[in-house]
C-alpha cells in the first residue's frame, strides 16, 4: 500500500506549512540523476544536505543539484565542511552563514550551514537583501574559511542584522549539521549545535542532519533533551536511515524547537514518485522528510 504523503507546502492566515528534507548525499559520488529524482519527488521547501561536494569544482556540483531539483543554493558546501542548505523560491533568505567547528587533529573537520528564512508575506526591499542577487541565482559563491574555533562567516547572502521584523511572515532558523564519528567530539558538537541554534534569536528553529549517533546515544540524547525529535514526536514513513541496502539504524534526524508543530517525520520509502531503486542508487543514506506547521505570531 503506497505511503500517504505529508501535507503540501501552504501559507495561510494562521500558519505556514513547510516541508524539510535532510539528506546525506555522499559528495554526489553515486547516481546523481537518482538523487535529483528523490529530492524532487519529496517537494521540499528546505533541503539540509550533508556531505555536499567539498573539493574540485564543488560550486558547479552544488549549482547542478539545485538546478536539477528546482531549488536554489542558499549556503554551505565546502565553506561549512560539508553541510549545505538548498531552498525553494518560496523561502525568503534573511540571513545565511557557514560556521567551522574546532579542528581536532586526525579527525575530519566539521561545520554548520545556517539560514534564517521567512515564509509568507511580502518580501522586504530587494536592494537590502543580497540573497536575491546571489543565492537565488544558484551561485554558491566563495567565502573564506580558517582554522579557529567556531569561525562564522555571514558572507553576502541576505544578512538580516538590524532589519525590522516582518509582521506578515513566519521566520524559521535552519541549521544543517553532520556530527563527528568520534563519541567525545560528537557530544561536544551537539552542545555547540544547541548553542548555535539558540543564538539565532528566531521564534522557530530546526536542526537537521547526520548525527552519526542512534537515539540512545549521548549526543543524540543531548540534542533531543532541548529540541523535539521529529520521528519520536510524529512518526511517518520508515524509521531507519542507514543504510539503504539494509536499513537498521536511525542516525539522521530532524529536530524542532518548541512552538513548531511536527505534522509528520520519517523516511519517505513508499511515497509515490520515490522508488526503491532510486533510494538505493542515490547515496548511502536514506532521506528524512518532515512537514512542519509554523503558527503566525501576533505582532508585538
């Protein structure tokens, strides 16, 4: 029996429904066409990517993926050590930045890709948001990176600092993450993720990514202690995300702050348009799709 789809993206007088996809794409080293088909079939507003291409011509690969999925590049990739965010044209980018986490000798460098998005309402003055000129063209423009602790680079894509709050839009902070394989470092990064998300100062926030930990692990439980685990709150679809050939563990997740209504969250196996063959060919993880309802807040 086919899996019933989650609610589609909508913006109403009381709330916006946003579809969020989290997906480890293994540097697009597998079947790119299958990968694009899976993402398109999920019809997301936001895609939190892990293991985006990071080396030779990574911007070209990111632009290809955005174009083939009908999305636009927002931030991340090599400049965040792998995490990346793609968005639909429905999302207005108010702020975007990439953050590199402290380097541990002998271990892979990690980072966060971050965006503050607004859904619904009229856009602000287009001249005040570089996102309209950079990110919306699918250009993953270069931004420098270094080796210091928690190096944040807001770049030139839609910094919202000092901008007035919109009375007719719903703001959502998004962080795409890929935590360490090493337990101690992963636990520390979970704390940095929570602090980073809290610092966005937005009414609603989500963190999505490859946690490299199961729900009973220390890092996973640290995040779930402050945010709500999408699958545990409103399970939908399948649970296990690793690996496609033998799904036996859930190490990828979407977490949401208080106030976000989780309509459903899980692996879209069996969703019309998402074939088993494509899920097997696209990458070595299964995607996590969530539908989230963001109530409008009364003007202060």
